[in-house]
């Protein structure tokens, strides 16, 4: 977990061309206990300052002369070492809010803002940023240990997975049981498909990081019912697949290579109607096809802000017959067949690691 002291010590930059706005934010943050707050009224200085100071959050006004907030975000892409732009966009223009997210900002606040809302968004964004740093630090440490030969490779790779799952669980208490269940579901399906022991072991661990990209998605978007999302919000949700793959790219571990395939492709569908790349059939990695079945089953069995959990029987009916939102054409038919055969094993896993309904 990220402590309150770590959050209060975060390195913050305020960017606004209006002196009154800068002073208001400085006073608000200082009065709340933030200890490292700086500002600039020159948007052309932001990239240089970030390259030097590596801010944990940049509170960025979008509507500025000479160089607007979108231009600033673009310039930050060139200097941000991990591709994660810690930008909180501030704007009075409704059309600019989700445009800022699609350009790379992590969240937005409307002008004129409410102090409580602004402080909450800042706190949440800093926490995610620090978790993101911790994740990369763990990966760097893993690489060093592998190069030095001081850790057995298998144990080092597993440690990397644990670091990433800790990142997800620290943001959402419900993630822990979900990751445990889907890991076991994937093992069951892989065994029934006749996969060898190495594949079963790898998918057991790699499946746990299928949603690692959600660590950088605004929580208020994650909590919305898909049916009432705007097209721009849906685009942001879909980006958790590519953002997760970016975090895992160029890793030598077989666990993390499979994890990258799963993170990127677990929302692809057998009939080609999925995302992010519209892959179909066997063009989708087998590990991701297995994860798709496990993930959808567990999602149906789990309560969400927009609906109650389904019973085991109802979840099976939805996956085998469809309900308008989920269709059997979405899944590899061979995997769907072994899933049906393994129904009682799935029920038992959910009974052991969740609330049976």
C-alpha cells in the first residue's frame, strides 16, 4: 500500500496561465499537507521541468495561449521515461475532458472545480503514479537479480508477478479473490485441453496480471456500467489492454511474455468482434482464449456497481446461449466445450474463494 506520508511528499507541478488559479491551488495543496508544490505559468517550460524533476502529478490547465494543454501533453510524451503521463487536466470545456484522456492525461477536473473533488482526484492520481513507479522499480530489480544470477529464474519471475498483482489489489480489495479464481479456472481449462505442465504453470501465474493496465485507468470510469458509457469513456476502458501490454513488453520471462499476450488479447473474441485489434479465431493466442472464458465466467458470478452477481447456473446459460451482451460466438468452441464439462470444478473454485450464489 502507498502511505499517506508518501502521497503528501509527492512532487507536484501546477501549470496555469492565470496567476490567481496558481495561487489558489498552491494554497489549497499547502494547506492540505503537500510538501513539494511548484508551479509555472509558461506552458512551454513544462517538458523541460518534467525532464529535470520527474513530477508525480502535473495539474494542467488545458486552455492556455501560445501552447495549449494538448500540445503540452504531446511534448511530455517525448520526455516521460515509462510512457505514463501523470497529467490531471483542468478545463471548462466539456469536449476537452475526454479528449484529454484519449491524448494521454490520466484524469480531468471541470472548471470551476470543487475543492473536495480536486483534492480527491489529486490524491488518487498520486497513489496510482507511486504504484506505477513501484511496479517499474520491481521490474528493474528483477532484471538486476537475473543478470547477477543471485535468484533462481523461476522464483524471480514469480516475484515479478507478485509485485504486479499487489499493485492491482492495493487499488481494489475485490481484485485479490478475482485473480485467485481466474488463475485456478485457467489451470482447469488448460489441463482439460491437454496442455503440458509448463503451460499450465505459466498460465497460472500469467493470468493474474491480465488486468494490470487497469491500474492506470480512472476509477470513476472503471466503476461505470458499460451500457451507459460514452464512446470516449469506452475507448479509455479498452485501452487497459494496450496499456497492460506496454507494461509487460520486452520482458524475457516466459511468465511475463504470456502475461503480455493475455493482457493485450483477453478481450478479443473468436468471431472477431473484440478489442483492441479485432483478432479472430486462432489468431488470438491460446492463453488469451482460455483467459477470456475464465474472465467472463468470473465477471458474471461477481457483483458489480450496476448489477448483482449471477448464480452458477445462470452464468453457464449466458455463456452457452447468450443474453445479448455475451454470446457463445465470442469464445473458442473447444474451450467452451471443456468449460461446460468442468462446470462443477468452476462452481467449487467460486465456492472456495467467493460467495456462492
